[in-house]
């Protein structure tokens, strides 16, 4: 094969790959398009027999209609989800990072046994333990309360593991210098370690936040009363059990992913770093 | 308690001080983990030996009755079968698509960030929202659904995607929704794996006359991605085992959940928290599932030799 022909083949291959990627990218964006199209259309436009690619008029009033509809507690559900996601993220970061630091840095005879006791819970996925956890939470009287939705999810062995691995690889010099300055472990942690390891906090935090915002099974099991519904439970109830106007439901779904789209656009580099860091044991 | 060392000696003040600090840092997390993971697990094992309907403090001991009941329950075996079918579809599909995307996106000179973002964006979406879009718009089974509209352009008949079992089109809906949601995540894992492959491997292969493309992929890229592949497959299987959100939201309606396509967690949900609230039977089911996943994880790890370094 002569060289020119090889080059041409490579160029054709590259162009083909780009076309394929573009087609797939369009396909991947279709669901977002459907969300917006249906969310901003009138009911008649959505159920019309011929496909209209764009609604004849963009009805931003669907938003007001959604929040004015007393039968759909969307504002309250958004508030619940925000409270739960923020509290879960902050609580998980605090508890898991402290534990991860202790395991990585403070010498203790039985540290390994403690570490394996924590690691062992990773073998039992949280989803399989929802029945026993429900038993416990209901006997505490925490069903349909924010406490019940937040507290049991705060102890993430996974986050603890990530922090431990990260702190093991963190250079000791800074902590040694802090000790020479007379700082104890507690103040060393807050004044020296935390300020210098912000990226790992950002990565874990973003991933925990996304998980908490999108969580469904636990909020479904615990948030039984209407007042304790999260966004996901509210949307699910109207998808599966009660009927509601399509345009209202779609605009509600669009509103529900807005916070995460913002997080994604602003913090993507931390998310990607977090996925790379947490997805594989390294 | 025997100390780890062979000689027994008193802890020095410095060691005692460190032990104290260790528990200051680890204690709160450890207490929570015991309270919210170990206690429920133990409680559940205890419940699984009792007739516990609508109660968490039962008195009627039934021995292994719940275990024989759950293992003899055709619905429970169906749930394991559903998981097997689902895994057989979703694991290879996600693996192949995410690896292909990573290879294609990784080689781009321009617009790499754009494509990565587009494929990664669905990760922001919840299963609930995705199921809502799939169920009410994309595959809603009536003529204004997108899939049926496209079929109509080609003159094909409409399909009732979710409510027909012959052929079981609901699998297409279930698999595509998860594929859309999770592929970007695994693509990012593969992209990271690709970046760790040292360029000198490709240089050496080129010197040896390996042509870029299939040959290089088969002999260099694919073997070098071994550790990533193992991790991806493991995560995919565990996640498929825990599938609940999309099944529940796509298939249940005002009349309840249909008798088909019930994965293990949907079975558990309706057994333990449904009408009957049979917590004894549900707990026995949870214990059996936890054992299955623990054994499967260990076997898979053994099988693939997890912990072996990337061959570089």
C-alpha cells in the first residue's frame, strides 16, 4: 500500500469516527430535548398525533402553573431534597474525612482491625440492607422525618476509604512542621491538612451530593408522608400512581435536574477527578 | 485481649494518648457505622428466624422457616432470573459502549472536552427522571411517543413497549435507560485507564510493525486496561444486582407492579414493605441476597485476580 493511500484511509477513518460520535452525541441529548420540549409545551402539543419538534409556543407559564398547583407539592419537595443533600454532603465529608485521617495517620494497635471492619461493610451493598435499616429507623420512630432520611446515610465506608487512601499519599512534612510548632493532631488536621487537601473534599463532596439528590429507594421507604417527600419521590409518585398533567410533570422534572446541571457545569473537573479517584482502587 | 506483639507490656503514656486521638477521629464514624449498618444487619438476621408480620419485635420463633419459604417462593427465584437476564444484557452493552466511546473520544484532537461532557451529562440525571422521560415520552406506547413516531415514519406498527410481554419489549426500555444513564461514568473510568498506558508501549509496538487500529488495540490497549476492565465489570454487576429505581418507576402504575420483570430488590420491597409487611420473610430474603453478592464479589475478585497491578 503506498503512503498517500494510507494517509487518505486514516483521514477517512477519522472523519467517519467524528460523524459516528456526533450521531451518538445527538442521541445522548435526545432525552434532555424531550424534557424541555414537553416541559414548555401545552398539553395539546404534547399529545398531538404528528410530531412537532418544537412546541408552537414556549409556555414558560408552565413553571408558574407547577408551583401554584396545590396537588403537586413541588416547592416543599425541592426544599426537602436541598436540606437532605446539603446535610448529607457536609456530614459525610466531616465524619468520613476525620475517620480516614485517623486510620491513615494516627498509630493504633488495632487500627487495621477497625479498617477491615469498615471495609467489610462495602461488601454488603446499602440497597440490600434497606429492609433491616427500615426496621431500625421505624423502631426509632424516625419514619417520615428528615432525621430518618439523613442520619442513617451519613456513614459512608466508601468515602472513608477514599479519604484514607488520599491521606496515606499526602506528604508528611507539613504535619511534622505543625507538630514542631506545637499543634496537636486536632489543630494540625483543621489548620494544615484540610486547607491543603481541598480537591479531595471537593471530589468526594460533589459525588455525595449528586448521590443524595438523586437517591430514590431510601427516601421512598422512609419519606412516606407527603411532607417528607423528596423531589425524586414526588416525581415518582406522579409517574407511577397518581396522574397529573404531562406538561407540569415534565417541567417539574426539568426543574429537578437544574441544580445538578449547574453543579456539573461548574465543578466538572472535580467530578471527573472524583470518578477517576473513587471508581477504581488505585 | 491479646496484644499483637508477643510480649505483654503496659502502654506508654504517649501510646495511650495516641489511642485517645485515634478514637477522637475515628470514633464518631465507627459508632454510626455500628449503629446504622451492623445493628440493622444483626437485627435482620434475628428477625429472619421469626414470624414477623407488621412487627419488629416478634415472639414466634420459626427457625429456618422463612429461609425455606423464600427459597421455595417461585417469585423469589423469578427475581434472581430477572437479575440474570438483566445482567446478561446490561453488562456487555455498557462495557462495549463505554470502552468504544473512551477509545473514540480519547483519540480526538479537538472537541474532546465537548464530547466527554455530552456523554457524561446523563450521570447528572436521576433514574426517576430518566424513567419518567422513557415511560411518558420516549417509549410511552401510544402514537405521540417518540419511538412509535419514528416507527411510524418507516411504516411500522406501534408497539406497547412496557405493557407487552410477547415479545418482551420492556427489556429494550429497561436496558436503554440504564445504558444512557451510566455509560458516561464508565467512559470516564476508561479514559483515565487509557491515560495511564505509557506511550512507549505504542512506540515499541509500532517499531515491531503492529498496525494502528485493531492489532494495537488487541495486543496493547486491551491488555493494558485489564485492571480497569475488571473494576468496571465488577461495578456493573453489583449495580445491576441492586437495580430498583428504573424497574419500579417504569413498570409500576396505579394498579401496582406487573407480575413480570421483578428484580431482587423490587421483590424485597413488596415483600417487606408492601401490604403484608412480612419483615421476617423480607429479612431472610435480604440475608440470602447479601450472601449471594458477597460470595459473587469474592469469586469474581479471585477469578480476575483483583489487586494485580496494571500490566504496564
